[in-house]
């Protein structure tokens, strides 16, 4: 059995608390899939709504950052399963209309194939 060091365990606990706070704040702010307001451009919603990391806050770009830097509402939005998969698959484009990131208005569009 592999065990983690006390420092790793402490970091994971801190990260988990930040993730939980982020999820609660994003779900309260968005109330559901943010793409739902743009379904004429990106299609109907399908599946469970979850928090997606956006832009420079995508998980692979934030590894190693402190939890309070990594998990910010301006870098996260609520998306249904379909739109989350489309975003991760680079099929839809999500652009912030202000310097507030996901805390401000967003533009959604299908990417040309």
C-alpha cells in the first residue's frame, strides 16, 4: 500500500476545501448550465451540471498553484455534461466579454470544423 506524506495529505485537505467552496459559489452564481442561455448557438443541454475550469484556469495549467489561486470563480463556470464535453473537446468556444472572466458575461459559439 502506498501512503502519502503528512505534507501531501495537508495539501490535499486544503485543496478539497477550496474546491468545495468554489463549487458552491459557482453553482449559486450560475444556477445551471451557462450555455443554456446560448442553446441556439451551441445546442440543447444534456446531463448533470458540474463545474468546469475555463481558460487559464484549466486544471492542467494550474497544477502546483496554491488552492486559493487555482480555484477562483472567475476561472470556473457551471456546464451540463454535454457542453462540458464539447468544451473539453474544443468543439465550442467560450469567451469572456470582460476582464472578470466567468464572473462576467460570456460569449458561446460552435467552433468551425
